[in-house]
């Protein structure tokens, strides 16, 4: 039944050690989003893909990269995690653009030691 | 830019009614979403308003006034499980994304 799947649910990495978070969807939606959410704050959009078109938010650090090899999968790569990157990372999908409901995955909680 | 304001926290009693307000300033407004997020979990969709007026969905209703840049989420017959954060999110015609407000953490007391 799971529609948006994120692995792993919890990830611990060391300061400066690259880490990849993954997201997959069974909804065949066109758009996939990555959000960063810190404690008691709103989700902050990092980037999104509309099909293969990549859209980066202006204030997303270069340290964050993304790949979408096919419709179903999307990856978030953090090249050199800092302590400030510890957060919940949420993947979401929508059928088309912003006026369509977004379906969120359960999130990956990243800890940086 | 966009500006979205919600109260940070609210407390209400089980069985009561609570109204969570959201005001926004944005150009090219398309619509407004409400999401519910339980602690440590992902947001889940509650409602989407495009036109002015009230949309009712069971115990939850959402209202929009485009001219006033204002929305509210009304929760009736509160249950303990309604304790969560409620996020309003604005979609404007600049692209495919939403801008989320900071969320209102609702605590329901017995």
C-alpha cells in the first residue's frame, strides 16, 4: 500500500562523510520534491523535479544535490554533511504542479556526529 | 516574496471547537493547502481551497478569503488524536512548489 517510500528512516553519518537518502513512489506522479524540516519549523523546499526537469531553490546550498534516474526514484545526496544539516528530510510527490495535493513519505531523520 | 503567518501554539479541550488562522501575502495566489503533521511523522493532506468560502469535510472545515489573504482551519468535536501541527501552505503561479507556514502546534487536553 505504501505510496511514497523513504529509506532509511533513520540515518547517522559523520561530519563531512557523504550520505545519500532515497525516495521511491508507486503513484507514477510527475513531480518529486525534497524538503528539509528542522525541529518545530516548516518544511523547507530544497529542490524538485518535474519529470526530468530539475528545479533548484535559490537558497539551497551547493552541498545538496539530487538525482532522478527514472519516474519512480529520486535521491538526495549530501556531499559533506555539517552539524547544521541534521534534520528530517521529507520526499513528496504530486501528479502535476503545485495545485495538486502532495503525498509525503515518512521522512528520513538524519543525524550528523 | 511570500509571507505566511500562523500562531505558533494553541491549546483546546477535547470535544470543543478550535479555529486555526493563517494569513498570507503573496503575488499570483493560486490556492491554499492545509496539512496535518503528527510529531515525527510526515504531513498529510487535509484540504485545498482555491475559491472564497468554506469547504467542509467531516469534522474539519477550511475557509478562504482571497481578498483578505486569510484562511482558517476549523476543527470540531476535538479528539485527543487531533493533537498535531497544522501547516498552511500557499501555492502561487510562479511554479510547481508550495510555501509552507511555520505551523501551529495544537494540544488537545482531556
